[in-house]
C-alpha cells in the first residue's frame, strides 16, 4: 500500500485536471475520486486541491516568467495542472 500523502497527491492532480477541463461541472468526477480514495488520504488531498485553487492566480503569475515563449493559456491542460 502506498503512503497516504503519495495517494493524496495523485488524487489532487486528477481532481485539479478535472477542474481545469470541466470547471464547475467537475464536481461529480471529483466526488468519485474521493469515494475510491483511501480514507487516510482524503484530508491531505482536499487541502492540496483547495490550496492550489485558492492561489491559482498567484501560482500562474509566479510560473509564467519561467515558461519561455509560451502563454499560460496555450499550454496543455496537464502542464498547467
């Protein structure tokens, strides 16, 4: 069995990808991720997801200068996640 933080990071990445693709309609997909996740991984996954979503604009402004010759909106969804 994997460490709960490892599993939580996987869940968070999958959930953030869903939010990036589907916006507000991602709720059911994200709920399904949590239903299938180990109980001990859920709190950390939720914290990661909320932290990224709360700081989205700040993270984009910090990362944009590091991405040479690309506009943030032109990047692949997985790369932005």
